[in-house]
C-alpha cells in the first residue's frame, strides 16, 4: 500500500514487474528482483540508479544495504498477527505449507527481528528512518501521507497519495481490533 501511495504521489519507483499483481496483492508488488540478492556478495552498483527514487526492501535485507549510500527509509510496521495471517493465506493459495511453527512462536521471532532491525538502523549514520503504522495509513491516510511527504522533502502530492488507499484490500485483520 505504501509503495502505491509513494508512486501516486509522484515518487518514481524502481521495479521490474517480474512479480505481477495477483489475488494476494491486486495492486502489484512494486519490487525489483535484484534487491533479493542484497544479502549475497555481489555487484550493488545498480543502487546508483535508484538515487532519489523509491525502492522496496524487506526488513531482513535492510542490514545489507551498502554504507556507500544515504537512505531515507519509510519502515511500515504492521500488527504481527495480521502479517502472519496474510502470509498463511498467500501460502494456502499457492498450495504450500507454512511449516510447523505456531503463530505465537513466529510472532515472537518476527518481533525480535523487528527490534533488532530498528537498533541496527538507529546505529547507521547513513540511514534516516520514518516509522509508519500500517493501521494508521488505513485509518488516517492523509495524516500519514503528509508525514511521509514531509520526511521525503515535501515534494509529493498528498491528495493523490491519500486517494490510492483502499480499505477494501485490508483483509487480514486481527479480530476485535477496529472496523
């Protein structure tokens, strides 16, 4: 959702279209396949072409961003139970198993990972981070769009960013929380 907001607001996204929109993400993934190799030794000169643009990087790979660049990271936090529910549904649609780990154990592991990632980012002088709550982007898209716009230099169209938020796509909710 946030990638769609950034693109609508006028920020060029770096994506290759290899992973097409599907039932799990009907608005597309906005991904660049090369990002998946950040944790492997290799050429990262392609990051030069991403300067001033938006690039989606999953939290696990943030630690592998080269220190030779400066990054403005918009880190989306989401309720871990919703993340797990979303992943489980995606695996079910693909006919794959999610393994034997229970949701509570996975949530604890992921929470520890997020905490570790936040500490790592705070220690990197080449990383500026804005933390955005997924739920806030759904409940108050204009406020989040305004906050993100300010963080990125007040160059985006907040009205267009707000307009792309589609609450109908908020399908993996924690029971008893919110509408």
